[in-house]
C-alpha cells in the first residue's frame, strides 16, 4: 500500500467537500426551499485551500462567480438568501423538536441549531448581488 501524505489526504477531502457543496448549491438554485449561496461560499473556501484550478474555475463561472465576488466585496449575502436559510434552520428545528420525545434531545438540538442561526442572523445583507448592480451601472454608462 502506498503512503499518502497528510497534506494530500486533506486536499482530497476538501476537493470532495467542495464538489458536494457545489451539488448542493446547484440544487439550492433549483429547489425553492434550499438556499444555494452558502454552499457556493463553502465550496469556494474548500477549493481555495485544496485546488487552485477548481477555485479559479468557480470564480470565473457565470453563475457562481458573482456570488463569491459579492461576498468578497461586501461580506454580505442577498436578503432573500438569508431569509431562506433562516427559514430552513427554523423549519428543520420545528419538525425535529416536534418528532423528538426526549427533553434532553430537544435541548441538545436547540443548542446545536442555535449556532448556525446566530451566524445567519449576524450576516450583513444586501438587496441583491452587488455585482449585478455594478454591471447594470457600467452598462448604463454606455447608453447614448
């Protein structure tokens, strides 16, 4: 058996996680209840640490690139994305809390789901993607 370096294994895992996040992001843009933006940002982070080629491809992608650029410029996400993500966490919590019989498990679930909910609530939001606004403004400059 060949010996893999810890760095190579870490890169491999990050690439797989990044690809999985991209699949979830794609589903998020197709399915109304699943937000895609957080998965795109997570994929970008995974690829930045593991594969410059995949990271560059993601940044140049016409669908995913503007989302990442928007995050880099303003450290914010579109309001609709934030609302969907919060709704998904609250919805999942409500269904899970209803279906659990154990008070201890309910308390653990509440504690665990409080973390992503706090993170989401603290994120700045924008009306839409800043990149789209800037592109529209730059195209207006060329009007007669």
